[in-house]
């Protein structure tokens, strides 16, 4: 799955600018994560039209890129996340970051950025993990 990443100055109104630009292009936000420091923020979004979102943001002077991530489905049960992390670790795949996804269903979901998305996908498919595409 393609994730839209936006580098933002940490100042009033910048997040609102991004949301307005996407709304004007009728691009739906499926999930987001915002991490910040005192000077900047990294906004990560899963959107309905990632290529169009990237273009719209860049056309408005914002730094936007697309990144491959895995959107993983998992059951709501004790140890489900630990099982996924153990499989990736045992395969020598580093997790660079992850965040929860809103699915609108009873199952849990994660966005996972790994050092090797293809290998991570293969390893997780072998144990029956399902993905959002």
C-alpha cells in the first residue's frame, strides 16, 4: 500500500492546509499519524488517491512523498501483535515505524514500514496474515 508522507513546519495552520488541499481534491483520508519535534512534523497518511494527493500537495508547495508500507489485518486477541513482530524479527526484517489503522470493522490493523516490504509481505503471508490493498 502507498503511504503519503508530508514534511511540515511545526507552526499553526500547516496541518489544516494539508487537510484542506486533500478535501478540495475529494481525496479521502483513511488513516493518519503525526509525529513532531519542536521545529517540524512528519504527517503520514493513507488516502484514497495517493498519487493525486502527492501531486496536489506538491502543487501547493508542500514536501510530499509516497512510501510503500504494509497494511496488516490482525485479530483483536492477546499476543496477535507480538506474533507478527516475532515473525518479522526472526526473518531479520527491521520495523522502522508503525501505527494503528482505523478499519471500521471488529478487527485490528496496523500500518508497518519495514526495511524490506517485499520480504516482510512474503513472511507474513506464509503465516496467514491478511493485508489491506
